[in-house]
C-alpha cells in the first residue's frame, strides 16, 4: 500500500500557480527568491515522491 495524502493534488496545483507567478515578481523580499524556496522545499520534503510526481 502506498502512502499518499489527498492534499498533494491541491498542493501541486498551488505549486504550479506559484511557478507561473514567479517570473512576474520583481522583489521577493522579505521572502526567499523562488529558486531558493523550491530548493528548501525539496530539501525538506524531497522524499514525498507522490507529491513530486504530480508536478
């Protein structure tokens, strides 16, 4: 049995929206720039293969 969260679908849609908006944002301060945010997310949750497969 595979462990999957029903929230992964929602999270993947939200992530794709963030990806689309990232190119239009000029200043990320006080937040991380998008590429750094994605690296941090992958570092913290890289083993969640069911989520990453949805992207």
